[in-house]
């Protein structure tokens, strides 16, 4: 009976409280954003400037959300 229990336990996924889903979602979003940025019809310098601007905006929003600071 122990072998059967072990086999059943290996087939039934464990509850992870959505941690795996959130991790997959975040990785998918990052991968999608990277693919979109690489496929944009922009020159290298223009793309780097756009990425720097968007990164600073995103970091500002994240900082505001995490700390409660007012955005600049």
C-alpha cells in the first residue's frame, strides 16, 4: 500500500498557494517584454533610450507601491 500511496502522491500536484503561477506569470511577462523590445522597429540608440526611460518609470512605480512614497 505504501508504494501505491507514493505513486499517487507523485501524480497529484501539491498546493503552492499560487506561487508557481505568479512566478510563471512574471517570467512570461519579462520574456514577452524582452521579445517585444527586440522586435520593435527602432534603432539601437533610440531603443536603449526608450528602455532606460521605461525602466526608470517602472522602478519609480514599484518604489511607490512598495514604500508608499509619492511619485516625483
